[in-house]
C-alpha cells in the first residue's frame, strides 16, 4: 500500500501488468485490489522520479528536443495537452453518421415548414433546401465509413492512440503512444462524452520511450528453410508497412503509456 498523501488523483488509465513488473524490480510493495494499485502507481512514479525519469512539460528546454537526448526505454513524466483517439470507437460512430444526418434533415425540414420563415418560403425553395441536405449526406456516404472501419480495426485493434503536447509553443514536439482499451477506467463512449478527444487540464502521462535503432533496420536472418525464409521476408515487409502507417517519425517521439491521471 502506498504512503498516505494529501493529493487526490483521478486515474483514467493504468497498465497494471507493466506497473507491477517495474515496481517489483524497484522494490516497491505491490497489492492486487484497486486501491492498492493506485497507491503502488503513485509510489512507483515517485521512485522513477528519484531515479531520473525525464520530466517533460511547459518548462522543458525544447532546444534539447533532439533524438540523441532520448534513450530507448527511458521513463518520462509528461504533462500538457493530452489527446486520446480511439479509432475503433470513432470509426464505428462514423458508420452511423449518414443515418443520423438523414434523421436530422427530416426534423429540420419539418420544423422549417412549421416556422414563420418556412411559411414565407415557396415550395421550390423548400425543395431546394431539402435537396441541399441530401447532397451533403451523399458526400458523407462517399467516404464509405464501413470500409474505413475495417481498415482501422486491422491497424489499431483495441488500442487507443495517446498524444501529449507539452507546450503549445512547440506544436511539433509531441509524445505518441498506444494504450490498451481494457486499461482505461471508462468505456470509449464515456471517455468521449466526459473529455472529448483532447483535454488540457493538468493531466500527467507516465510512459517509457521507444527509440528504435533506425540506422540498423531489420535484415533477413536466413536459416536455409525456403518456406520459413520466405515468410520472414514477408514479415519484414509488413513490419516496414506498419511503421509507415502507424509509427511516429521525428520530431514526434514514440512511447509506451503506463498511466494517465490528473491531480485534483
């Protein structure tokens, strides 16, 4: 159990398996109930700070935002605007957008016809307004959100994209990570209603940097088995494709999200 503190935290994300693993290695006592987990996370963050976890916030010297100054596996404690994008939830919501727009258009036209403005409009003008709505809906349907949802599901699955912008003055200096949907305390719908896609209210993200060795990209390791070696080549090609589709590029920095909270 963590030490008693005056600070109250609203914890919205916790990768408990990762927290427990790191805490155990650093000698932080762990427990399994929800209250104990929050205490363990607080103790772990304090321990990481003592061991030199990198604070990144408005006060950070962005002149040092250079790739050589970030280390693979380095722990960071970042504060700033936090954007949470659940692409699976968003794509599912968008798939129902045309039906919502059609219903709204119908309600709008009924309300217009019964209004003073509508009574002053000719039948031709009312028809034109209705046709304009239908054209707008047709343009939305052209996006084929169902197909988009399938692509999104294949690339992101049950992951939520988390982006942290420590300073509005440095819009390109951002941290980008993927968080497991199951580790959030709220459902995607609840998160969307409560916070929207971005919150800028003193949130803290504890994470671990991923700094790949770009100078040594994956190369084949042939074993002499033609089938296995062929599959390995395909895996390398897919890996490169996934990096292009999903991987952040400098000056954005990739991270693994461990916890997200705000102090209240």
